[in-house]
């Protein structure tokens, strides 16, 4: 598994645990949360993947940042309240929107494709289409356009 893909999967698991109040309690640094989840589930992520996962989780660390990302998701998800979304889908969207907002160098197509791959791996049969549709709308709302062809997946 590519380093970036492994990092996104690890970051997703941290966000999923955070929904239960487990990984990102107030005062817990993203690096600590990532190390805890990586160790607890014996994921054995490489150092590079852990480092990138910490950066991805940091986009959502703290209630203020998470709430800002949640507002972007709510605006882009017509007729879907955040609390009604499947936990996996909600956290995939949080991860991807955090990357769209805070990592503008990452091409939109890469962010969306990676989110869809996470949805295929961790979500339901409906998750990939749902995540793709919501993220496409959000990218448009944010003024992020297709960045052209990507040489290789990250």
C-alpha cells in the first residue's frame, strides 16, 4: 500500500475513534493519537505514513477546526445532516475536506479518488458514490477545480 494511502487509512481510523471520544480528547496531540491507534490496532504503519497521518489529523484537531470542516460538509451535502451520515462516511468526508482546505497543493482528483478508495475499503456498498458526490460538490463550492491529469496515485 502506498505511503499516502496508508497514512489516509490510519488518519481515518483516528478520526473514527475520535467520534467515540477516544483518540483526540482535549489536550491530546495528533501525534499521540496516531501512535495510540497505530499501536492499539497493531497496524505497523511506516514512519512516513505515521508522519503524514499526523499532518492529516492535525487539520481536524480541536473542536474549532472540526466544526469548521463540518460546516463545509453540511453545506455540500444536500438533505443530509452530519449526524445522520454513517460514521465511516462522515469521517472520510472530514479527512478529505480537511485535505481540500488545508493542503491546496494536493490535487482535487487525488483527494476525491483517495476518499472513494477509503469508502470502498471501510464503508458500505453505497459509500463510494455518496462520498464522491458530496466531495465533488464541496470542491466546487470551495472553488477547487480539477487539477488535470495525475501521473500516479498517491
